[in-house]
C-alpha cells in the first residue's frame, strides 16, 4: 500500500532521535514496515516498527542513524493512528 504525500510526511515527522533509555524492551519483533524505493522501483531503505515494545529501526538512511547513546524513536500514538487509518492492525502478535 502506498502512502500519499501527506501520510508520508506525517509518518516521517513522527520519527525522532532521543537519548537512549537506561533499559530497553527486548522483544523488538516488528510487524510493520515502511519501505522506500527509488525512481526505478529498487528498495533503498525501510523503517521497521514494533508496536508491542514501541521500538523502531531504520536502514538505508544516515539521517535516521542515531549517534552513540541515542536511539531512533517515534511518536507511536501518531504512527498507530496512521496504520489504523490504512486499515491495518497495530496489535499483531503482542502478548
């Protein structure tokens, strides 16, 4: 499913780099992926989201690469709302 420009911008604006917490959830088994493609259709990166542990990871972008002592995070409430608006569940295999 393709995001429109407004959806893509809302998603990207929800991503942020924050100081790493003292403890992190260990599950990080993402079930939602936002993939990026170049003009020829080749995948160039992705953002994986785990709503079970509120974890996020990205590949293919140095902009989203956190420095030492930091992690990539998101406004999970906004990302959940976007995913739900797309008709997709956000509680996939969460215990």
